[in-house]
């Protein structure tokens, strides 16, 4: 199984809040994270501003201490959770959630609902998001289950099964 690289939601939010180009900023941070010596010139344009965000601290030489882990390498069976979160991001990017938290909730949900497939989760999520005004969309982790362990996701899975959508 190959590893996927995901960017931290905290880092993405910092980049967006500061009006920096998301993709180039991500590439720059990935280069720093991997210790690439020669950073492509195209990324130098916003280097100082990215460096000032407090995501990392330069230490001796090229060593970097990360205040916020910028990337997550994932090679397990729950890597698809990032795609689940992306559905929320496309509808309302304030409802995406933190990857680690969402992944942990999804793991617990899937373990407690062994009859559910990831395809059903994705289809149920798409249905939920299509029925909601973007302002009133639940956060991705609350959709899985809320503080009382009630699950909108489970309700929507029942709904798609009843309607034969999967």
C-alpha cells in the first residue's frame, strides 16, 4: 500500500488567513519538511511570509523545529477519511475538521458499525451535504457522532439504504 500525504488543517488555515497561495505554500513547507536544500525559485516569492507564520522555527543550520506538524503521512486503511473531509471542505471549508480527530471518530464509528462500508459513508455524506444550506452543515466530526454519541451519519446511511442508493 502506498503512503498518502495530507496537509494539516491548522497549517492550511494559517496559509489561507494570511492570503498566501495554498498550493505553492504547501509545496514550500513540504520541501522544508523533507529537508530539500534547493527550494524551487517560484516558491521563494512568499518564503518570508510563510516563515513568519510560526509554523516552524529555524534552528542551527538547516534544522527545523516544527510548532505545527505540517504534513501527515498515512498508509493505513483509513486514509480515505481525507476524501470524506474534502466533501465537507467543498461545501463549507469551516466544517472540515482536524484530520486526526476525524480519523479517530471514523475508526470508532466503523468498528461499532461493522455492516457499514466506506462507500456507504461517502454516499450518505454526499446526500447530507446536498440537502443542507452551507451555513448549517455540521462539522465533519460531529456528523460522524456528536457529544452524546448520536450519529447523523448512521441516519443518512439508513436513508440511502432505504432508498436503494447503494
